[in-house]
C-alpha cells in the first residue's frame, strides 16, 4: 500500500491541474504516492482532463462528485477513498513548492502520537501591491492555535481523521478552518501531537482564476473584501460547528469553553478592523459578534470569568492590526453586545453596497449566502 494519498478537488481546472500534478511528479517519493482527483463539476469527465495514454509516475484515481458542492465536499469525496496511512490536500491550481516537500512532511511523523504535520506556505498575493502593481510573495508560517484555518502544506494521519469522523464542512469559505479547529480542540489533554516544521512546502496561488481573492478584488486591493464579508461570517459558522462537534464527541474537553471565549474576544477585533479598513462590512461583523454571543458564547462559555476574558483581550491587544484605539474597551463593547438587540438580517445585508455584492457574486462565495447559512433555523 502507498504511504501518502493526495486529494485534489478540481472544478474547471483543466488549465492548471497539470502544473499541480507535475509538482507532484518531481517529488522524491512518487513511488509512495497515490493521487485522488475529486471532480467537482459533473459536466466534466476524465477525458476533459487527460489525453489518452497520458502517463504519470504515480497512480491516479478520478472521482466524479454527484453535484458541485464546493471544495470541502469535493475533498470529503476524495478522503473517503483514501486508504494510505497519511493524506494531504492540494488545490488544482496550486503546486508543491520544493521537490522534497512531501518527503519532509512524511518524515515529520516522528512517532505514533503525531497526527498532523504542518509546514509554512507561500502566498503570491497576500502582500499589498506597490505603485507599479507588483506583488511580492510572502511566506505564511504554520499556526498551531485553535483557529488555524488553512489546509495548505499539511499532512494528516488518515486513521485519526477517519476514526474521529473529522472532515471538511460543506461551507464554501473556511471549510478547512472547521476541520483544523476540530483537530486542535480534540487533541487537547491527550497524547496526540501536531508537529510544526519551519520548511516551506506549498505555493498557494491565491490569485488564481477561481480564487475568492482574485474574483472579489476591488479598488482597495490591500483589504480583500472576503476578510470582512463572507470569510468573516464563514469563520463564525465553521468554528461554531467545530465547538458543537467537539462538545458531542467529548463534552468535558477543556478547550470548548476557552475556544468559545477566545473567539468572542476575536469578534471585537474583527469588528474594529472592519470599521477601520472596510466600514461597509462593519455592520456585518457586529451582527456576527452578536450572533456568536447568543448562539455559542452563552451556551459554552457563560461560566468563563470576566477576568479571563480581559486576560485574553490584553494578550490579543498586543498583536492586533488596529491602527487606532477603538472607541470602547473590550469590556464596554462586550456589555453592549450582551444588552443590544441585533439588527435584522435583511438590514445587515442591505448595508453592503450593491457594487460589493456584484463583485462578491463573481466568486460564488457571497456574504449574503454566508449570512443566510448562519441564521438558518433561527
């Protein structure tokens, strides 16, 4: 049996996937690799992606999804088929960064307790463009906190994922944030470990044809709107689902209440970042904060002392990206969140300018759709 299964969600990726596969083909351990391509467009088939007789130095299994469900669902369809000991996920418009990337990740499983190995990855569009429009790639370091969202440059124990029924959510934003949050919370207080490497093992093509960043790009590219719109809402939904999942799997897990409290504090900074950088999304982020308090904090973190919240706030205050000090401290803001009634959903949606809604629609991941998912069933 091969050691590593690589799952690639593919949607209209005929122009890019061969570069992705080529980056796998030059890896030092191709004999230990099997690739699973989860085709997320039912209108396409294997023949749309490969020419007859095309050869690769690894086995490929092509999986047709029943319908277009987004990257999370496509990855889940691929994960179901994986039999290898370890699994990693690559998008169909990204590449592995160095020929030894997979080998490095695989060697990171230094003992049976390591269930995930993380590496840094490079984003080609994360930096602000200069006056000539040039953008310098930057490396995003691996994060081991409970909210770490990315799936890029990570390898997982297949057995751990399957034994714990962990997979990606059906959200079209932060679907990987849900999965990684579940993992990080579940292993707290256990012998399971996440091994964090310094090496770069992935090149994230954030500006690709199908990326949210590129399709929602606007006249202020230094502040991608998805940071404050669909992604902000998606993260709240993803993390709330993760808290619910872990609370059912292990109701005594100590990370549950702390996570709910930490993200409550994070909503404070998200709101003020939106006010500073993209005020059109301030109302959205305030709505999300109130939703988090009502649906998650009150249920899972109501017993967390005010002093603990203040301590979390002070620690985050040192590293936040705010340029101006907010008009309310966290305690003042939190009291207002507890006592104010949230704006209606329609009011929040209407607060987003039509031009931004049109730009969002290009990505297939809109704030309005994310908000309606958030409030479904309330």
